[in-house]
C-alpha cells in the first residue's frame, strides 16, 4: 500500500440506520436503512461503495447496526490508485471493529471486492487485499489461486513515484472496457479448462492457445506472461536489482499497451518521459485498471526531482496542455484502527 489513505470516524448507534458524511464531496451525506433491502443510489455514486459493503456483510450473515460514519481521504479519485478499495476496506474495518465481527484481513478484502462487484466493476482482489494487508516498507505478492501472499522488501533508498495523467478514468459502468477484459480472460480460462489463467503456463498458452479468438489470445498472453514477470520481479527486488526490475516493468507496460490494450496516449507519453530520466536505475509502467489514470515508477530517491522536472516540462506538450499531478510515496501499512 502507498502512504495515501482514507481516514474515518465511526460511532455506533442503537438504531438500524447508517448516517454517512463524505467530507471530500462537499460534505454530502446519505442515510442507509439497514432494515430494508439495500439498493444502489445513482444520484450519489460514492455512497454505493458504502452500501455495497453493508449488503455483502449482511448477506454473509454478519449482524451490523446503525452508526455515524464520517470519512475523508487523500487518495486521488479516478487515478488508478484504488480510491474505491480504500473506502471499502476502511468502512468494512470500522464495522468489523465496532460490532466485533471477528473478520480476518483476507476475508475483509474479499467482502470489499464483492462490494465493488455489486457496484458494477468486476475487479480482481489486488486493490482490496493490499489496502487490508499491506505492510510498512514492503511490496506484496498475491497468489490469487489461494489468496496467499508474500511480503517483499523494497530496497532502501527507492521511492515510489506516482504520476497522474489526469486523463479520464472510470471503471464502474457495467459495460466498461475493464469488465470486457475480465470476461475475455474468463473465456480464455474456460478454453484451457482452468478456473484462473494463473494456472496456465507459457508453454500451454503457446501450444493450445492458437484456437482462441485472436483478441482473447492477446488478453490471455498478457496475463500468463505477467504472472511470469511478477515472479521474476520478486526475485530481482530481493537482490536489489533495479535494472532487472526496470526491464520487467517496461515489458509489463508494453504488454498492457499492446496485448491488454488498456493504455492511452497520455499514459504512454508519461512512461516515455519518466523512463528517459530513470534509465536503468528503475522502471515505470501504467498502474490501476487502465484507460487513463496513473503511472507508477520505482526509482532512486535522488532521481525524484529530475523526474518531476521532466514531467512538468514535457508532459503538457504531449497531452494537449494537460498538466500531470506528481506524488512521491513509500510502501505503508494497510488498514488499521486508531484508538
């Protein structure tokens, strides 16, 4: 997890109603009657993540009551930095604590993922998992076959640089391109007779994948090869080998651009601009669900200002005058209770 957050205050009440205030949405508020079926409210899209968490918890037999929930955060909205997952996990964590639900961190992430599915985005579990289970100073390798995870030390002196393209990023529509990618991957998994493409090897893909629709094959190729790159990146990080990490991040971005087709011209421009500064000392790629959003860069801390300057000078020329937003982060802990 990066060190941006959603912070909230929650006070249980004796009734069955939740009163929620979103400080970052001009103090907009909503009320949710937990005694009635929970439905989406398209007039307040932000509230649906709260509603979704309530619905999923109730559907899974957890008894929650009313309360007052006020939240604010500094996770950039629509930037591919998991702002919705941060809100879901924060709210679920608050309810878990307030009502002694005894839900573990991984299960909390699963419930939060299900809430996002209910809202309309068929996301994977990575965003919610890292928001729930992140560890200070470490990256997290998640194996989605069994939801096991390994903490991986990020080398000292390395900064996590996020550059938001400020290009449109909206994934929650039921017919979104993101959901289409999910369906294409599921189609490929069915072809191979497996539950997840995580179970397909590069050799199997090459041998048996040619019968797939060409577009579906490209989607599957990205996922299968990305799994290989993740394992290789973990080993490179353990060795402090940022040169190899950079090569793998570049290969990942090119695969996301050409095979998964989720990049944009603005994102590609940022990858080129940042990559030219970082060289062989780190790497850069798109992050999040794609179709805009942000790039993430691992680079030595002494390169940060040069990256910032290059982006400020060159990105507007490549993006029709649009300015990027620059964040310097470090790996931080996941959701936790502040007493």
